C-alpha cells in the first residue's frame, strides 16, 4: 500500500524475478473465474506467438493441448474442493500450443498467490 492507502500496481519483476526470457502467464483461480488469463508478459509473444491482448480475458486452455484442455478447469476446481496441491511448486516438462496450433515443449511451475 502507498502512503495514501492506494494499492500499488503489480510489478512482474518483483514477483517473478528479472528473468525476462521466461513467458509468464497469470490466471485467475477463483471459484467464479477459473482459468481466465489476467496477465501475460511480452515474452509470451516470442515463445507462443500470441500478443498479450489476444490472451488477456481468454481461458488458459487456449494454450493447452486439447486432451488436457478438456479437463483443466475441473482440475483447478478439484484443488478448490480438496485443497490438495497436486502440481503446486513442482516443475514439469509439458507441451503448450502456440498460436499456429503447434506443440512446443514448455517448463511449467504453478505458484499460488493470495
């Protein structure tokens, strides 16, 4: 909070470090807005070919391969229901779909922020 009581804007480098060669996508994870992309950094364009404005407001499943995308929101919902973190803080090698639909190998780490 600032001295005037206003919230400070989220600073991506403060939260995620200064590694600008990483694509960073932040999704909402509330019970009413599961998986909506609320932030994407500029590196997403270099890696996946999407402009930030093309992703903001869309569901994260836009970059998830179809077989996984079909169940992704249910996986997030299950986390809300059980509070059992099955992927939190675990690095995984997965595939993401770029703008052209091609699969690219990505390293994923899921973090939860209040």
